[in-house]
C-alpha cells in the first residue's frame, strides 16, 4: 500500500503540476496588475469591516476559518521537511509561490463569493464546485471536484495534522499516540457537530492567538541569533539557485519541495480558500477576495518564515540528498543525532534558548495549529457533501450522509495519529495535488467574473463609494444569490415602508 501511494503521489506531484502552480500565479499577478501589492491597505482595512448576519460570518471570521485550514502542521513540520529535502533554498521558492499565489487566491476566493448560495439551514455555502457549475457550466466537473474534495479534506488530509500532534506530544511528554488519538477525536466531536457558526467562532478565537504567540516566541530565538540573519538570507538565495556548493545536489529538489510545501501550507490555488470566503457577509465579492489574498501573507510570509528563520538561525536542521532520509547527508546540524525531519527541527531550535522547553512549546503549538486545520477540513468536506446532495428530494439523505462523513472523518483522524508520518504525509500530498490540478485548470478557464469584480471594486473605490456588487450590470451570469439580493434592495428602496 505504501509503494502504491508513493507511486500515485509521484504521478500527481510531477513537474507539470509545479509549473502549473507557478505559471498560474504569475499569470494572475499580471492580469490583476499586482493586486497583492497595490491593495494591501484595503486588505488590512477590510479585515475588520465585514458584518455578520444570520446567513454569513464576518470577514475576519471567514479569514480565521481560512487561516485555520492554512496555518497547520505545514507551517512547522512542512517547513522543516522542505529544508531537509530541498535545502535552505526551498524557503525562497515557498516565498515565491506565496507571493504569486496571493493573486491566485484572490481570483478563486472572489469567484467563491460571486457564485455562493444559501443551503437548507440558511447558511452561505460556496467553493469551486459551485463556481464550476454556475460559470463553467460543467456539472460533471463540479461533481468531480466536490467528490475529490470530500476524499481529500474528509479522508486523506486530516491524518497529517493528527499525526504531527501525536508525534510532537510523544517527543515532548512520552504520550502514547493512541492516547493523543482519543483526545483529538473527543475534542473534535464537540466542534464538528456544531455547524458553520461554531466552527467560525472557534477559529476566530484560537487562530489569531496561536499564530501571534508562535511568531513572537520564534522571533525571540531569531533575535538571540541576530548575527546570523545576513547569513540566513545569503544561504537561502544562493541555495535556491544552486550557487551554494554544499547544496548543489538538491537545487532541483529545492524548487519541488519549496513549491509543494508552500502550496500545502498556504493552499493558494488548491480550492480550499473559496469555501471560507463564500461564508463571509460582504457587500462586494472583491472585498473578501482581498482579505483571502492577505491570508497567504499571514500564513507563508509570517508563520512559515518564522519557522524557517528559527531553524536556520540555530543550525538545528539536517539536509539529505535524494528527497528522503535514505540519501546522503549534505549538512548535519544535529551532529550525528538521529533526528527525523519534522517538528523535531523546531523543537531542538527552541531548546537552544529555552533548554528543555522546546519540545513542550512545539507540542502545544502544533496541537492548536493542527487541530484548527482539522476542523477547517471538516467544514470543507461538509460543504461539498451539501453540494453533491442539494438536489436530492429525500430530506433525510443529507443528514445521514453528514453523520457518515463525521464518523469517517473521526476514524481517519484517529488513524493518522497512530500511523507513520510517511504514510500520513503521502496521503495528504495526494489530496492536495488532486484538488490543485482540478481547481487551477477551472479558474484559468473561468477567471473573467473575478477580474470584472476587481475592476468594478476599484472603479467604485476611486469614486469614493463603498463598493456594492451588481452582477447584472457587469454581465456576469449565474450569480443567482447576488441577483436576488439586488432585487430585494431595489424593492426596499422603491417601498420605504417595507
């Protein structure tokens, strides 16, 4: 089974997918005229401008839900494995895919808002399956993406997060992985049965706190080693382009692992962000598109960079050639100690400043990072179950399917905690890759509504207005939710008493 998963993973994460991610990001950066730079002030302002409603959550809560899915074990274990198998140069490629990916995130998240709808509970639902059906008008492709997303976020990806929690707790406190598995499942059960609002509230409280605390303490370690900062930058850039003799053997792997782990971490183009974006209550889709673009910066340029500098400034990393720990050791900062690529790099780095505390701090950090990611994965899986079954007349089918999803989700999360790290990461990479292939191809085909929304938003902002979305005036078809909202607003203006 392991060999089969490895083979599937190598097919999915072949060079064409890596090039597709980079080229799509570059293309959208050009088409949006560097929106990820031009509109940074708007991104920050809009974080706190959205309003909640009975149907949707605020822009900040939607951002927190999105970050819950993005900020996870990839920000610690993912960065460590990228450095371990791609060398320090992998960090540069993570930065590049984040910068370019911010424009991709804007496009996919804006599409998610434009083509969202209300479910049977009156809550907003949206995502790639919705905009593929309504804009691309290919129901089979939409169903394929929805099915792949349920498979990926419901079955393949949660195991990585629970595995990292269990390993970190075992390293820190000698806690058996099966105990961690039980604890995760019990805590998770209380959240996932509560629906969208409980998930949003949980993410809105936990995500900002955990991200700020982790970045702050990581920066303390970096500042203690401040004299190493110029060398870190030199090492990252020289290794990224094969100019560092010691890491010349992994220059190709630096690109592969930097892009792969960068996408796993920030999920730009993967199609996960639009699910959270669609849940926000905003007056114009481009507003949430900008907020979601900013989440890429928070995830990769802040949290991932904090981990990278933490590890590199202390020298607590090992680099192997060949993309696995069976390869030749090119650098060994652990001086011969048997350290597996992953959370242990960060744990040992913290120990250089707070001796004995690193393992516990990373275990706690990962517990928060990874747990919120698992919760976000469930929300995405449930959203796509809702999409696949929303036309079924038998009203009992959806609740039954949802309960089965919850059961399967809890089982695979528990499995991930007690399985090997290699198996968990391979399964997760397959899920990420499948979603990325389907979603990036889709948004390249149906990009126009997002670009029209951006131009309309900027036109209204230039006129000093608070942008309001009118899909009919822009010639955007299929935005049924916004068409109905426009009719209701006009009816209210025509009849003040109403």
